[in-house]
């Protein structure tokens, strides 16, 4: 199973972020523009939280709070689970499934390198399985020619 660092090389390292004092409305706007489901919350370049579409829906919309006035720091998840480049796709899938989260920041020495989503991991698993299937098919067809 491949490592997260390799996945980031393929996926890219764009990081969509917000400041804790930004409004929830602005966060939703950025998520919409970038096609992202979550933003990491950075203060002076350090990861202090994460805010997702789910946070916005459950903590703002359902409570009828004004998105333009509500600050990200008031709804963000502060206890952020994260991964590092050497962890495997399987290990991250296990954490995300167990914790019911869809996004994991990737950190190395407290520096954020990128963010992976559940969708990124699923794509990687499918690509690896496809590669194995093609190799098996090639081995079978090669064996049949003798």
C-alpha cells in the first residue's frame, strides 16, 4: 500500500485555508470556489483547526446563526486528526473511518504539506487494485502463450 507522501506528489499540495477570525460565509465561499469540502484553519502558518461543510451546516445553518457574522473559530474543530507522509493509505482510511472524518491534513515537523480527502484515498485504492488486476491479467496471458 502506498504512502501518503507519494499520494501528495500525485495529487498536488494545494492547501485551502482560512483564518480563525474569517466569517463562516467567507469560508463557505472559498470552499465553493475551490471545490473543497473543508479548509484548514491556520494562525501564523500553524494548524489550529479545520472547518468543513458539515460544520457549517450543523453548527450555523441548523442553529440559524448569521453566517456573515459567525467566526470560523466559533465552529471549527480544534482537535484535528492529521497524518504524516510516511503513513499508508490503509492506515489513513482506518483513522478516517473510525473517527468519521473526511479530511486529514498532512504534517511534517508541524509544517502542513497538504490535505487528503477520503475521496483521494479511495481513488488511490482503486488505482492500486487496477494495477494489480492488469499485472495478473498480463501474467495469465503470458503463461498461456507457453
